[in-house]
C-alpha cells in the first residue's frame, strides 16, 4: 500500500526508484535440477499470442503466477532423484532396471521419462528368492541394514497396490508422487529404525559393548536414507524463520520469532500410563488449556487406543522394543518422519523432551533438523530403578552415561528438585543447563474436606486407630522393606496403628508375606478420586523411598491435611517443612522410621498441628501458579535462544536489499 511504502522509505532512508512502487508485477518459473518438477511453477498472461504480448502483459500487471506451493517433500524427492540419476550413471544400473523390481520402482518414481518397461513374472521369482535369503540372514543376525532395507523395500512395493501401480505407470501420478514417495520412505525408515533399535538393545543388554560399533556403523544407512528429508525440512525451516525476521523488521506489527507467541510441543513416551510422570503431564496440560497456553502433547498410542483429548496428538507406534531379560519393559518406537512433518506443519517454536526414551530421541533429532531450541525434564531415577530391577551395576552405569549424553545435547534441563540437579551435575551434566522448576498440587482435588468415615469402614479401619498411609508403586526402589520392618516393630510393641498400602507393583506378594500377622491393609491401585478420599481419611503419610526425584504424593497428602514422614534423600524433603508439616528420617534406617511413625501415632495434638500447617503450605503450591512459573521459565529461555541464534543480521543485508529495490 502507498502508506506502507512511505513509512518504510522514511524509516530506512530508501528512496523508491519508480513512481508507484507499491504496484508489483511478479513472474515465476521452475528452477528444477532433477527434472521431476518441470513446469510446476510458471507465469501466465491470458490472450498473449506473441512474446511481445507476453512481456506487455507482465508490464501491465496482467500476469498470473501459477504454482503448487513448494514443500519439503517436493525438494526431498528432487534430491533423491538427483542422487539416483547420478549413481545410476556411475554404476551403469540401466541394464538391471528391466529385471529388478526395486530399481524399476526407483526409475518410475525418480525419473520423468522412464522407459516403457512392463512388469515381468521373473521379478516375482527373483523377489521370492531374495526375501527367502533375507529371512535366512535375519535368523543368524548377519544381515546388514542395507540388505534389510532392500529386502523390505521390495516387500513394501509388492504388497502395496499403489506402489505397484507406480511401477507399471510411473509419472502418470504427477503431483501425487511427492506424497507417495514420502509414504514409501516413511514405511521403509520405520522398519529400519525398529531393526536398528532391536539390535542396539540386544547388544547392550547382552554386554556386547564392542559390537555396538558395528550397530552404530549400520546407522549410517538409516541416516543416508533420510538425509534428503533432513536437508529439505532444515532448509525450509531456516527460510521460514528468516522470512519471519524480515517481516518483523520491515513490516509494522510483523511477527518476528522473538515476539510471536510461544508454541510448545512436548514429547513423551508415557501419557496414559499410571505413573507420576504421566500424571504430572496431564495436570500441566489441564493448566495450559485453562490458561490459554499453546501446549501440545505428542505421544504414541496403539491404533486400538484412539484419543480425542484436547492438546494431545497421538501417533501409532511403528514397533516395540523390549529388553530380553525384562520383557515387561517395553519401549514403543515413534514414526520419526511423520513426527518431523507434523512439527514443521504446526510451526512449533520450542520442543520439550519429557522423557529420555525413543520419543525424547525423536524430539532431539527434530530439533536439530528444524533448528529449534529444545529443553527436557528429568523426573525419575531411571538408572537406580534399572539396577534394582536387574541387580546389575553395569546397567546402571550405562544408563547414567546415556542420560548424561542425552541431557547434554539439550539447551536446558528442568528438574523438580535441587537434589536431582546436584545428582545430574555430579554425573557430568553442565550446571548452566539445569533449571529447578516449581511443582504444584490441585488443592481442590486434594482437600481435607474429602475425609469420609465410610472410607475407613471400607478397609476395616477403626476411628481410634492411627492410619499410616503409603501411596505409590509397590516396587523395590521404594524401600518398602524398611517400612514393613519398622511397622512390624511397632506392632510387636503393642501399638494400635494401621498401615495402609495404596498401590500395585511387583513386590506386593513379597510385602504381603512379610506383613502377614499384622493388621496391614493392601488396597490395590486406586483412581485419583479414591486416593484423595483415602488420604483425607488417614492420619500420616509415610514415604520411605530414597530415590524419588520429587514425590508428588507428598504435596497431595499435605493438601489433604496430613503430616508426612520422608527420608533425607531425594526430592520429597524439599516439598515439606521439617518439624512443621512433617518429619525427615535417615534413608534406609528402620530405627529412625520406627521412631518417627511411633512419635506421630502417639501424639495426636502434634499430628493435627502438623496437618493444619501442611494444608497451609500446600495452598502456596497450587498447580496453576506452578505451571505459569514453569511456562515463564521455558518461554524466557526460548526468547534468549532466539536472540543468540539469529541466522543472519538484517542490518548487514539492508544495503543489498536497497540495491535490489526491495
């Protein structure tokens, strides 16, 4: 508009060289080096019968730009096409095209003038023989990822009618080829990714450390397969970011990366599961939706578990990895290319890896490709847990090495406690990356008013008994054997306290056996509403674990008006006031825990006073406020990242833009 030109001319001191600079006559054409997209973009002047008419039409502003919008998959396919045509010439592959299904598919997909090759029955005989040989190789584990890729590629082509149609008819599909090629590479890379992950897990769990080098070498084949998409998405992301900077600099009110609203994609391997990390994510998502924050949870659910939750985007896993010695520990593999495309289309400004598993690795890879800042959170003592499950110190050491490496790749790491921060730094993580973030509790969902005599009656608890509650997973890392021994000691001394264990886990049978003959109660897993009511109806929360990174249940119990007993190790001690809302005991000490439990059981006045103080303390740790502070921390870090990683100073290119009459 005239006003915009005048404002920009005054602002930048650039005098327009022609009378009506707000009028733009545009032309466009194809710049295609692979011969796959010729005439995809062109300039049209209606009723132009001669070249002179054409130029006159452009000068008079009658030209029309005809184009299908360029997207990363288009550029990626062009790169594949250039590579294929180069290697076809160098390796003299022409003589094999008529005899090989895979090469014929490449010829039809990555060439614009394929030969008139008809399918031959010999292909299928050859294919069957190759697949049989591939199956034999897979059985002895000797097949390389490259050989696997070829075998899987041929199988995909044979089993997919649309891909076989490409083999027969080639370029007839026109513009759909970019999409079909993307789907083909996506399926093939998914199979290679799962196989690579399976081999890596088997070698790590089997102690074949030196064999890892061959596995990591094979990863080069997977990278080579996906490299054109990495290049394309990275280039388009860079150009989009640069365009936003230009718009923000020259246009009044333009949205530069620094001042556009934040849009965060949170990657997690767990969301629907019953664990503390998933519960915290669900609470943060609810807070984000309530406050109008642009937060999207990206996770993987099986196709049989569709989700329609706001703020959640689920992807189907492409495979599942399991430790040979721990078949119940399964890691679903995410579809990397689909995730990459989704993040590009949604134009997220910040990525966050909530877990360090396959989804966390996907987030890291996507952040590198799209040149986005990435943060992560460390909320669990995974190495210690793995050591307890496997009784193998080497597994714990390897996991610590991996976690340190993973978090070192991120821009920032958010931890829920100072204890966790100190542990990570001690293991080698740069201290400047670590941020301790606030955690909160829903003070309405967990409230003293939820106390109900019917709850005590349901579990056979008398009104004159002190109820000592443990809430959480029944597993080795929780130090429940210490709790059981301390409680047996209380009962042997004639105390009438009742221990209630709310939760499920692998050590339940062992605990039931160890507490046989005592009035201990096992409730099994409880939904959040039932757990809140049980908390409000109890007297003391006892958490003997020394490996908790935060301990949400400690805040929840205090919100219900309970005094708490925690250990001097881990994060829970940072979420209570020692001597005011509860007691802190030596981790692993049966005598200390017994003394604390006994002192609160015998002193109801002290217990009630601590419970009132606990509720007041929890009211200052409400979930919405905690989430707002966390969001401010993340977006503040994001803004600083944009300031320090601008692709090119606009001031330095302003003279060139002036010379171009921009």
